[in-house]
């Protein structure tokens, strides 16, 4: 494939990704049938804090508009969490994982079934919660519940399919890009809201300046930490074949500080949303809902503790799934590579695991700091959720990953063309 063909393929992938994301954004503005829009606006004005506000962030604002994509991609993420946890404790899922491509397809299928089940449960909870609010549903009853659940489940399945299309035919990271696009699309509105709060005197001008300086500093810190690497020196011995010497080169095994990327923040958020979904959508003023919501608002110790614990747990858990020191050490041994001063095999695995554990600890603390620090400001000031630490982390990390994938495709096409020219010259 020529360079022009490769560039054309990349351009088509980018255009396809933008097209799919445009469809997603359009769906966040299509309301559920049978909802009173005026009453919905009044209701949502006082319910943007706590888990409802977080849910609205991941849904790209669809919750505040009660759109057909109200649940967003969260049922799929929740199902993925459950399946990955089972992969670590269940022999059945461990066997599936060891079967390679066939096992991976089976796990993907189970994740999809779990997504549908969770979407049905959450969709029903949503319909009951909507009906419990006075004058919000025009014609409450069985038909409204059925139509709402059907619409919500269909919307979630469609979003899951859109994410898979971006991954296969676009520029990759389909699910992350869907969440990314929803947050980015709502950030301008969040900025306007913040400036309006400053104009009305709800927030002082000095505080607004401090918030944006903190925002810039947070973005710079995220970029620095995401680019940080620990390089382990790998040597390859010289080998003589006939009259020629081969090998003797050195390379590096790069280990990122944050090996898990943005997944821990998304998973921890999803885990907080999952058990209280039904109660969270029960928007009436009943005592049970108020008691549950009071524990999951910004600045509350339980919220911060659960969120931080979830981020730390999933940072270690996801890193252990994506990177296996024993397997890496075995691959080095097979290819003759070794770490200077470390014996090949088990000693190398222990050495890599020790470094990885220390890096993952730093990565977990970094993610926790970034996600929780702005939440204290949101808890004490009426700042939109889209300027929170989790939102900024997702936007920056997904943007870095997307740019990296585009650069990788461009470099791959350049290398292929260079190899062809070299062969032609010979």
C-alpha cells in the first residue's frame, strides 16, 4: 500500500470517527417519549450534584435532557467491570482468557449480554423514578414503563455498537472516545456557566482565575505523568553464525507510571453509580433517596473514600491484567535478552514486578490526586461537573492516546514505504 493510500485510509478513519460521534451527539438531544420538558428543566436545575451530576457527565448531558441515550455507555462499562473481576477469580473465565481469540470473542459476547441485562434493570429504575416525580410524565403507567425501558435498552445497545465501529473502522478507543466527545461537547457550556456565576457574584473573580490556573496546572501535570516512562535496559548477547556476528544490541523495556490509563477513573465512577442507580433516579423528595444522596455528594468523606479506594484498586487490578511480568521475563529469555545484573527467568520476573509495583503505586496516587482535588472545589462552589478532575483526566488521556494512535499509523506507513524502497534499491 502506497503512502498516499495509507494517508487516505487514515483520513477516512478520522472522518468515519467524527461521523459516528456526530450521530451519538445527535442522540443525546432526542428526548424520551412522554416526558414534560418544562417540568424536566425545573426538576434538573436542583439535581445536578452528587451521582446524578457524575452520571450526566458520562452521558454527555443526556440525563439533563432525559434523552434516549440517558444511560450512555455506563451499562457496558459496568458489565465490563463485572466480567474482568470474574476473570480474576473464576476458573471458567480464566480458561476463556487462555483460549486466545476464541475465548476473547466469548468474553465479549458475555459482556454484551451483561450490558443488556444491566440496561433493562437501570431502564426500569429510570422509568419508576420518572413516574414518582409530579407532572414529569404526561401519561404514567405500564405503557410508559415498557416504552422507556425499550428505548433506553435500544439506545445503550446502539451506543455499544457505535463504540465497536469506531474501534474497528475508526481510529480506535471507541468507548473512550464516546465518553470523551460527550464531555468535550459540554465543556463550553460549563465555561459559560462559570463566567455567568462570576458575573452574578456567586463566585468571585479571584476564585475564577484560581480555578482556571488550577485547570491549566492539572492538564500539564496529567500530560507529564502520562508521558513519564521508566526504561529498563535490555541487553542481547552476540552470536556467531558462520563468519558473521549477530546481536550484541541494547534496547529498553518502557514501563509507564500510569500503565492503566484512564480506565481506573471510569471504572471507579461506574462502580459508584451502579449500586445506587435506582435510588439516584428516584427524584422525589422521599427520605430514603435523600439519605442515600447525602452520602454521595462532593466533599463527603464516604464519597471520597469509596472513590479513592476504587481508583487505587482498579489501577492495580487493570495493570495486573494488561501486563504480566512473568510472561515478559519468559519472552526475554526466549529471545536471549537479559537485564544487566539480573539472572534470566524467575529473577527477572521478580525484578520487573518490583519496579512495576512501585510505578503502579505512584500511578494510583497520581490518579487519585487528580480526580479528587477538584472535587473539593465543586463541593464548595457551584462549579459545573465538567470542570472536575475525572472529566479533565478523561479528556486529556483519551486525546493523548488518540494522537498516539494516529502518529503510529502514520509512522507505520512511512516504515513500510522505506522498506519497499530499500528492497527495490537492492
